[in-house]
C-alpha cells in the first residue's frame, strides 16, 4: 500500500488533502528515514492536549521576556505578540526571584530567556548574565536557552561565559524579507556572521527558519538552509509563519504542500542533523497536514504534534518517543547524539 492510500485510513486525516507528487517523493526516501527516531515534544508553557498525547501539566520550562511585551522592531508578522505569553522579567532580580520560586514550587528544570529587540535586532542581556551565572552555580543541572538576536563575537562569548546552554536565533535568507517584514536595515550576511560567532562558542546552537516569513510566501528559505549547511549547528528548527499575529490582510497562510517541500529540502541538505518542527505553525487541518509531511519528510521531532501525527509515524514505520520539555533542549539526556539543542519553544526575530 502506498503512503497516499495508507493516509486515507487515518481518521484524523480523513478530510486532509496531500500533494500526490510530494508524497511519492517523500516515500522514495523512506528507507533513509525509517530508523530515525521521531520525538514528539510537549513543552510546558502552553496548554497542550491531543487525542494521542498529553501534556505533563507542570511549568518546568517557562519562557521569560526581559522587555515584558515591548519590542522596538515590531516586525510585521509578530508586532511583539510572541512576547505576550512570556513571564515578564524586566530586571535581573525579578528573573532571579521568579526562577528560584519556580524551582521550589513547580520543579523548574530550565527556562528560555527572550525579549523584544532594539532597532538593530539586538537584545542587550548583559545585566542579566550575573543572574544566569548565579543560577547555574546553585542549580548546575538547570538548562538555560536564550534568543540571541543578532550579535557579534564579543556578544556570543559573553553569553557563553555566563553559562547559557542553548543559543537560538532565526536565520533569514532574503534581504527583501529583512527590510520589509523586519523593518531592519541589515544584510543577510549579518545573520550568517551571528551563526559563525555562536559556532565559535561551546553553546549548543539552535537556529530557526520561519517558513513563509515573507508575508506567507516562500522566499529565501532555501538560502537560509544553504547558510546553515556551512556551519556545524547540530540542529535546525523549522516553524511556519502564523498570519494571525499580523495585521489582517497582510499575510497569507503558506501553502502546506510548499511547507512540506521545504521540509524535504531541509532533510536533504542537512542529512546528518536534527531537523525539527517547532511549536509555531497554523492550527487546524493545516497543522495536521503539515505535521504529517514533517513525519514523512523524515524530520526528527515535532513540538505539540497534531492529531494524526503518531498514526503517520506508524504508516512510515518510524519509531517515536514523547518528551515533556521545552523542545529546545533535551533535559536530562546526554551522549553525542542526544545532548544537542533540538527544537525551539517559539520563534522570534530577536
Ligand atoms: S519577532 Fe522578535 S523582534 Fe520581531 S516583533 Fe516579534 S519580538 Fe520583536
């Protein structure tokens, strides 16, 4: 039975439409991916429940914003809305107190540090680094991820020295997107140079590509993949633009089949890396189709998998595993293949 036929037997995908040509192409590469373990992550800072997997219900990996809901860039796709659900921690002592409290009350095991950026797409975390140092000293097992935004070698070294474990950033492959969507006057090369600077540290690097960032169109994603293929980042996180964060009428929802093609391109260009689908993507049937493509393209993990994703793993014969953690970090795991930055909680220009 072909994958196309097998998908029709999955109840959750009853009304789903797939691109037959793309399915055939994905199935052609099935043998290459059959033994790849797929990890279904259910991070804890968002309510989650699917018919196939459940949330652990604890706040063990929250996200903090050092600017609360403020951001100077106000990118067209976000307008700082991604910061709203984060815990505001605008002063170092607030961050310190909240983290220590959550360790006691919720068993916090790590956190994501984020914030809105300045007009140059930079975030100045300097005054928060002593807090990170103190937390790492008192809780050596704590895992700390950070949205780096654009930075240079000195900035990357400062981050590393404080004890940050995982550095996350978005890679944009089209100058037009940087200018129009981000309102930012910086070249694609600055994103590449940030990756290069971060790769010179011992931090785990977790780059993201936002598929459809150019108002829902595919533009520059393949260039972003090419950039990453030049650096040893171990992992890549793909997310799909969510137009409902933008002003009505400015973005279209990216075609799910085109998204699936980017998944396949990523798998082919980065065959030895963890390629993961992060939390952000359009909901509903679009998400079911997207997640099915992610499993069939051979991605290594999916955050908040849609109903049907587990069944699709069954169709492809791939083994799977459920993890409760920020998808950026595999908590409590070690070893060359597992101790890596994997997914990301959210994607942000910052
Ligand atoms: S993506 Fe990041 S930089 Fe852009 S508006 Fe949102 S928070 Fe600000």
